[in-house]
């Protein structure tokens, strides 16, 4: 059973959220159990601080343990200060009121983090991927979860470039998974293309993630929120796939902006929750569908001075390219991490590659207006603009000229009205 409510015309009050969460948790046999809550890192907006307080209020009197695991995927670990901001608490509060709470980063880079759950066989992968890939996929997950009796996923649902909509079982895979599922699912999404998959509810990538999550033999509850910034538009609590499905339906209504015509130039102004291009690339993913052929998206983030804190050296080596640049030279690239190849082609966007002529034809231009030097931007096959030369205010109100300003880019998906919904 799903307990939840959502709105397209107002935000949910804290009292409403508390009542829904209390009703859902009261129905769960959690007394005396060890509970692990899996939450997003700082690259996802939403009132995680509110739910940290509510879980403490509603569960601490009942459970034997109430701890937290940050679903980092391959993002860099969060510092103590960043964790405090994420949870809306001070160091003193963590040392006193919440002294019994343990908060863990997901250490994806350590082999001893993981337990192998099994393998999704090649024949099943072929079926789940609609014939795009055929290979055995080992399923590994953070072994910390097996020290608990109940898992609770708590996080937002948004249109997403790899899986269609984020949230739900995605907090397990890739959130706390090993590299095999991460690389496989991201490359599968890249083969389908971000342009096609983003904002689609039922996708082959989601099917693989749900199949992997079914191997986790532990009770799982999902607290799926739909947010506008820090405000709640909806909350759905229940079995992961069903709660996620309800939240994705609401996200499709509140997180998609339909426009009349494509734009020649889009300025994506990135908020400070993104600290490298690996995460700030959402300023491209969410706008690609409304950029005209031959147009340009400018990712404006003067605070960013790194391409990827985790994978920057690999990106420096391979660059950013359209999908077929890799597909048509697969022997050259197949041994690179597939998740990084996927990020590369997601950011570069749709296009063509003429292998005999070695000519790449991206559909649009992707330009960085960041603290990353021009030489490095050119090295990785992206355009460069000095951020000091850009005043975002000069891009405002120019839609009739084919210019669009997106002042808080990265979460709202833009689509053309006449595109099949």
C-alpha cells in the first residue's frame, strides 16, 4: 500500500508531511529493529533536513538503531561540514542530541565495501535492454546494509538523463552499488541517449535497476519526495517501485517546462550545489531537447574549476564526444570505464560520427563559462567563454530572439510542446 499525496498548485506543509510519514511508519513492524536510511548527497535538492528530524522524532523511541548512508554513486565523499549542512544540524547537535546516530559515506572506490549478490545473466540482460547489450552483469552492493533489519530510501524524484526518472531503487543502484552495475546502466542509458530517455518513466535502465534491487533480501521502504527547491510538492511512502511510480507521475507534471519553439542560445546558470562539471552537466541534459540544431548551451558556473573530482583524468584523456564516436571505435574505448564514457556522450549530446573520415558532427555546441581554463575546455572538446564576459541579466526576456535564460538550471526538464509527451 502506498501512503502519499501530491500537488501541482501548492506546496505541502510540514504538518502534512509529518502526518503522512507517521501513518506510513506506524504501519511498519520496526520496534526493536536496526534501521538504515539511505539519503542523497548535496547534489540533490530537497528537505532532507526535515526528514532527518522527522525520522528521529518518529523512530528513535521505537528502533534499536537509526543510521544513515549517503548514496554517493561515484561522487566524492561528503565532509563533516557538508553532512551537517545536508542534515540541517550543527556539530554540537550531532555530538549530543544525535550522538547515537551514525552517518556513513558510501566508499565506492574501496573493493572491501561490497558484497556480491549474484549475476544477472546475459540472456536476461538482452531481454531487459531490448537487445542493445548481451552480457553477464555482476550485482554488488555496499555490505553495510546487511548489518540492519530495515532499509529506508529517502530522496527526491526528478527527470534523469540515465534512467528516465531518478529515485526509488536508483538509490541502491547506482547509489550504493559497485562499479559493475554503475558502468553497465550508464552505458545502456548512453546507447539509448539522454535525449530519448530523460523524462521517460519506463526504460530499460530502470528495468535493470529494479532487477538488481530485487536481489537485496531485506525489507525495503521508500520515502519518495517531489520537490520545488527545498519545498515539498508531494510525498509517497511504500514499497520502492510503487512509491517511485507515484512520485514519477507527479514529477512529470511539476518538473517539466514546455516551450513553444527551440532556442538558438541557452544560458544555464548552475546553482552552487554543483561543484564540478560531472554534476553540473545537468545544465545541458535538462535543456538539450529545446536547443535548435546548430544552437548552443552555455553552462554558466564561475564557481566551478574542475571537470570531475573523481574522473577528471579519464575525461582529459578521452574528451567529450557524441555516442557514435565511441560506438564506431569501440575497440579503442571498450576498456575505459563505461560510466565515464556515458557521461561524456550525455554532455556532448546528440550527433553523428563519420568513422572513415574521422569527422564528428555534434547537433549543438556545448560551452563552459566556468573557472576551468580555456585550454582544458578545448582539450576535452568543449567550447569556452570567459564567465567575466557574461552578465546573465542580458539574456533575460529574449525568448523571441531565440535566447533563453535558465536562472536555476539542473532540475527542471525543458521540452518542446509539439514533442510526443
